[in-house]
């Protein structure tokens, strides 16, 4: 339903080009949860902002296309509307406390949001719809809560209100960018539960963005693994979990701490080295410097995405990549 084709985003810094997203293509189907996972700085939020048409020239240069039901979005390069005014997308940000104007009541947020689609909506009707939405996301005493200001709510409650606003905007795809990262663990689980319950009931699509592969694989139907501004692997969540192909994904999975088991530090698997520098991307595979399976060819060019349903970007074959303890080269 939503198709992203060869999305690139560069930022022009004084005298330098920062390549944040380097040609990313993916689809989000109806009623599907797509997980976008990757370490901090891999380009996840920049991708989300491109879908929401938030990047502004001349600092940001965006290319590629975004199609909704086969129709290309009017312009990727020139956007004038603030995030929540996006026609197709609802948006939930990482820091709920920073996503609200401190001077607006919660009711005012709903009113402005409803006015995007229906400029003539009365305050009374807006209030009624806001109350229903707040009920749906589990906010008690919604009439009273509507008169409150953002600072009077906890992070978890603000995140619920953001979800209600996104639902009210009637976007078909909810973009949730690290929606639980700023919250306490117990609240995180509640927010994830809420998103899954609402999705089951209302059947929207979700782009669920997180640095946490464990969380993403629990939530998503399909996973995109992003690294250094590129998608390194994409496939069904169970498939990626069970049979990761890219060495990067394999390493990420190894470093997951299994719930309930606190490993002693010496048993914890970590990926050594640092992610690539987007100001000076190497010509080869972005994971090459840290890859346990690297060989000379990997430095030469970015490997193409291979495969059909389960896509992976690596010069090695599936057989080489899945061979037990294989150290290829
Ligand atoms: N407005 C901006 N101007 C310049 N560089 C940016 C901007 N936004 C993000 N970047 C850079 O783009 C890269 C990808 O960032 P981001 O998408 O936020 O990563 P993440 O995967 O953690 O969400 C990072 O190197 C970041 O510093
Ligand atoms: Mg981010």
C-alpha cells in the first residue's frame, strides 16, 4: 500500500555532505506491522521524517519516491506541513514530553488535529470525539483530562494521548519512532500492548522503529534491518529470528540478552567497533570493518540486495552464511 523507492537523504553541513539514508526501498502492506531496526545513527528517524515530509531544503536533500496505493506523493522535496498534518501517516515520537506544546491544553491538540480534515468541526463535537479516543487508549476521566496541560501527565500517559491523536488523524500508517524508549520498562510493555490491541481492532498499518531487535521481532510481522543508511536485511520476523543471513543481523541476535537471564558480563556478546561515519562512508559494505566474515572483496562496493522474500545484502551465499560456525573468506 505504501511503497518507498530508493529513498536518499543527505544533509548539507558546512562544507560537508552527510549521507544519512543511502537508497532505501521497502513496502508497508495493509494491516501489517513493519519493524525498522538498527543501531543509533543508522538512519531510522531520518527515514521516518522523509515519509512525513519533514525534511527542508536546502539543508536536507531528499530523493526517491513514496507511493500510496500506486500514486506518488506530490513532492518529497518541498514540504510545508507539520508532522501531524500528514495525510496518510500518524506519528508517535520517542519523547512524548517534547512532542507537545506546553502552552496547549490536551483538548486544543485534539481540536487542531480534527480541523485538518474538517476545518468546520465544532468545539463540542471535537470534545466528544476526543473523549471517545482517550477512552480507547485507556485514559481515565477523559473529560477532566482534556483540560490538562502536558506537564500534568506522565510520559506513559502522554504517549497514550499521542496514540489517540494519531488515531484521530485517521492516517492509514502509524509511524512509531522508538515509542517506548523513553519510558519505564513496565510502561513500555503497556504501550506496546495498547498498540497491538488497537491495531487488531482498527486494522491500520504500523512502521515500528526501534534500536531493540528483541522488541521489534516480538511486535513486527516483517523486519527491515538498517545499518549505515542502508537496509542490510529484510524478511518475515520469524524467518529473520530463526535464520538471519547478514552477519550484522547474526551478531545483533547474538547480543540479545534473553529475558529473565542476566548473563555475567563475560558471557555477553557485543559487537566490537563502531558504526560507519555518515560523513565519510566507505565504498564497501558498511558492516565490513566489524564483520567476522569479511574478506577482501567486501571493501570494494556495497553488496547488492539478494534474495526474493528474504532479502540480504552480503557477498556470501545463503549456504555460506548459514553454515554452522562457518568462517568464510
Ligand atoms: N537534521 C539533521 N542534520 C544533520 N544530520 C542529521 C540530521 N538528522 C539526523 N542527522 C544524522 O543522520 C544520521 C542518521 O540519524 P537518525 O536517522 O536520527 O538515526 P537513528 O537510526 O538513530 O534514528 C546520523 O548520523 C545523524 O547525526
Ligand atoms: Mg532515531
